[in-house]
C-alpha cells in the first residue's frame, strides 16, 4: 500500500491488492476450518462467518482503515482517511 501500510493516500490498485490479500486470508482460514455446520454466537450466524470476519479484520487492521461488519460491528480506524470497509461474510 502507499504510505507505509496505512490507508492514507491509497490508490485503486492499493485497495484491490489489500482486498485480494484479505480474500486469500479468508481462503486460508476456511481451508483449515472443519465444522461448517457450527452455529455462531447469535441466531442465524454460522461459525464460518466468524472465521471469515476475523480473517478479513486481521488484514485490514494493519492498515488502520475503519470497518463495519455484519458480524463484529463498527471498528473505528486509526488512519486520517474517511474510508470504511464494509464486511458481510
């Protein structure tokens, strides 16, 4: 990413790279997840939703971008940008 791994002054290509890394982390995390029928913490939620959410957040947290996730709610960012990544595993 531009600007030392934060979301300050990122390009479209930076976003694509970041989201590609997040998707790869999801694939890796789900590849070792063996209980696809396990429920999550609330009604209608599945364990794989939580695994997916955590995998995406692990990648995005390093950038300082704010996130809003169906599974974990809003997390303010630490960067000076106004960008928010919406996550709906």
